[in-house]
């Protein structure tokens, strides 16, 4: 895999871990979608 693809996968995994950590720690599954929105905006800007 090229370096860009590895970086993209690494960022996706980190976002997933942060999402699960925040959701479980604060029991706020309803609001944790904001993390995915921020990630989607980041992906749109970088692309």
C-alpha cells in the first residue's frame, strides 16, 4: 500500500477508537455522531 492509503486507514481507525471511547465513557451515543461529522468534513477538505 502507498503511504497516503496507510495514513487514511490510520486516521479512520483512530477516529473509530475515539468514537467508541467517548460513547462508552460518557454514555452519550446520541451525540457522538458529531465525531463522524467532523471526520467527514476533514475527509472532504483533504480530498
